[in-house]
C-alpha cells in the first residue's frame, strides 16, 4: 500500500517587489514523482538548494502543491479539509531540536503533541512512556531538555512525534547539527522505529553514511529527482553522484579507488565488513 504518492509535483517561490510585481520565480520542485509504501525507509539526498527540504514540507503539508498531485495516507493534500489528518499521520522532525522542544521537563514536552490533539490524560502518559522507551530516553523523563546533549534532544523530539502515533515520520536533516555520537544515536532510534514498529521513515540528509540501510534512495538536483534506486545501486554510480556534487560513503569510495587500481572488488560496497570480505576473497 502506498503511503505517499506524488505525481509531477511543482512548487515555486515567487519574489515580489514592494509594489507586488514579480521580480523572480524559483522552481524548487520541478515535476517530482515520489512513491513511498507503508513501512518503508526512504532516504532523499541532494546538495543545498536541490529541493529536498521543500519536498519534506509538502509531505507534512506545511507547503501546498503549486502544481501536480500529492496524496498522503490516501488523502489529497490539495484539499484543505485533509490538512489536520495528514499532519497527524505524517509527523515532522526538523534540523534543530531546540525549535521543537518547548517544555522544561522531557516527559511534559513529549506529552504536548497528544494533549493538543485531544488524547485522554491516561492515554497520554501511556504514550509518553512508550515513546520515550522507543527512543531509549525513558530514564531522562524527569530531566530538563536544556541539560541533554544534541543527540538526546533530537531523540526527545522524535519521541514527541511518536507520541502522536503517526504512521510516518519525516526527518529533515535531523543530524545536521549533531556530533558523530549524536548522529549515531538518532539513526539507531529511527532504524528501530522502522523495523520494530513498522513506522514509515523519510530521511532527508546529506550524510551518505546515514542512508546505507534505507530501502530506497531518491537523489534530487535543481528541483528534480535525477536518480532513484537501492543504496547499493545508487552508490555504485560514484562518478554520476560526483556530477551532482554529492559524495559517497567513505568505505564505498575506498572500494571504488581500489577497483580503479585493478583489484576485483564488487561495485556498491557499503560497509567496512563487506570491503574486508571482498579483499579476503582475493587472497
């Protein structure tokens, strides 16, 4: 079952002068097609200005289509009557967790979302406990968010979205402001939600290592989807990715350079273990 279906999706940013005349038009999404099944882990890559964050805001209906069609959880995103239902089932996690955390105690912050949508009090606290356990933060429930690390804050932000029990979580560069340990904490929490809770994950990122466990990858450039496939299929195309000003995981790049030097190593190596095994097979 498709959770998200976009066809020829268009979004334009129009800049006007003081008199209201159009000065310039930037096409941020240029006839984008996107299909995401319920329970999938989909990653969207692209350099700054490629349109990936604009696409993320459409999936949560923070922006409305300027053209084309977008259906989320079987609902037409163009219909204003569907906005609230879509936002309940497609939760959003932003780049900076400080922009999402508003309470002075972790458990109160996680409770804010379900309280706003009218969940009964007893059910709210059940959801708070369940969500904090899901992201490994239950022991911090009575802590102040201000005393948490960046990775811990982002996990609290994810728990806050989870407490609303969405079918899908859209993460817009959630690790951009984190150190390597924080990035690992957040990615582990996201992968666990996907595998154990069947939550659909859409990860917007420019860190290549974060997408190697995704089911599918979309690559964007100048508002268009220019590549799509499995992580192995995408990262096998090192030169094409470089043309789009994107890197590949360091292990993949090392394997690529070894191939160029004549070693018979498979294309699309994604992990250190795969590279070790490939080299061992040579000898």
